[in-house]
C-alpha cells in the first residue's frame, strides 16, 4: 500500500525547521542561519521513498509579529498547518523550559485535531539524561490541553540522529494515496528564489541583526551563457534593497569589503547548489518604505498560501 500526504514543520524561530527540511529533501531548498526569523515564506520540499511520498512544508518561525511582514508570515503558518495530514512540532532541546510562545503553539495545534509528532532537536548539544524531562514537560502540557502527540522523537539534524525514525513515523501517519509528483521533483522554490534566499542567508550571517532583517533581495537579471571553457554559466544581477542610507553603508562596508565578502560567499554557494558557474553582481539600493510595499507583501502572502 503506497502512502501520500502533506506534512508541515512548525516551531519557534531557530528551532532548526529549515535545516530539517533540507536534510529530508537531501538538497538545500531553504536557507538556515543562527539568527531567528530567517525563513519568510512557506517552502515546500518533496520526499519520495519506495513506499511513500510526502510534501513537507517549512514555515517561518512562530513569533509575535510587530509589522505587516510578520503578520503575513504568521498567516502563512496558519495556512500551512490547517490543511495537512501530519504536523511536526519542532522544539529546541537546549531551551528546556516551555515558554509562552511554545504554549501558544500547542494551544493552537491542539484545536486542529491533526496528527502531531513532537521532534526535539539539537540533542547533540545537551546532556542525554535531560531528554526525558523535556519529553515529560511537553507531553504533560499538551495533555493538559487535551492533546496527544502521536510520537515523540529526540533528533539531531546535524548528526543525522533519529532522522530515520522520524521519517518512519511520518510514513506511519500518512494516508493511503498515489504518488502525485515525479520522483525527481524536490521543491516549489525557483532558481531565482534560491539565489535571492542564498544572498539573504549570507547577509544574515555577516551583518548584525537589525540590518539584514530590514533587507530584501531582488534578482534583476538571470541569463545563461557559455563561458570561455565552453561551460554553461549563469549571469546574475541582483539588488539588495535596504530601508536606510546608514544600512547601505554597512552592507557595502569599508572599501566595499563587506559586499565583496557577501558576493563571494553567495557565488560559491549558488554554484554548488545550482551546479553551474555563476557570474554574480550585487548592487545595494535604498528604498525607505519597501517593507510597506504592497506588491512585496502580497508576494509573501501568495507564496505562503500556495
Ligand atoms: N547543534 C545543532 N544545531 C542545529 C541543529 N539543527 C539546526 N541547527 C542550527 O540551528 C540554527 C537555526 O536553524 P534553522 O534551520 O535556520 O532554524 P529555523 O527553525 O528554520 O529558523 P527560522 O527560519 O528563523 O524560523 C542554525 O544555526 C542551524 O545550523 C542540530 O541538530 N544541532
Ligand atoms: Mg527557517
């Protein structure tokens, strides 16, 4: 009996949701950084095994939104959890106490009557004897709300620890169904979006929090050509849009060093991910109110509801 279904990963920012998606898909479809609120819209990955296929949806980390962008991100999470077969609720083992955001997440998912797998991530970073009490805390709280986790699995996405068990649990909880996607299909994110997201990842990694959280990245030109060695090359022109002049200076850096570093790191990663030579040029532009730009926000909303 073949199984097919939809699975969503939810949790607080920085729990490791995108890292898990990439691990399950076996390809970098989502960017990951040590900074919370890295993911901005839902990203789908497709996992195909001999006996099942599932679409796994990575969502922005659940937080209290302060502006429209955040509100749309949270609407996307609502969409992603309301229409799936299985929810993976991912928590960070290094934060052993249940805080109010995690309480709110559990209050929300208990009302949905879905199958919920609790996955406790980053166990490589804690003393193994602590795992039992974390399980007990979450289990007791969810039970007090009238919920029941169908499985509880400690994992380390980094160390590939517990991932096989997690995949088996997902499969067990999927409904019977036919394969809906070709075996080589792995994501709904386009090459352009992968480029934009990888540049945002390098900006998040190299700059202090406030600056990269206030940027968006737009690919202006994406053209194929053949280079001197006769190999395929992508020529990509990109704008980093920020909201303040002072931020522009920080992104470019002294003698252009920061922008050069971001460009170099992004180019290497894009070349590895898309398996093509890349000629990457990045410009930095100031557009004061871009975060209120309806078109951009609509795009985030659109991306998150599809
Ligand atoms: N030690 C350890 N770190 C991990 C593990 N999995 C993920 N991380 C790290 O945790 C950080 C956050 O990972 P992400 O995958 O970006 O987290 P996220 O939940 O997608 O975060 P948002 O997109 O902000 O909601 C990154 O620095 C990861 O490298 C793990 O198993 N062990
Ligand atoms: Mg993420």
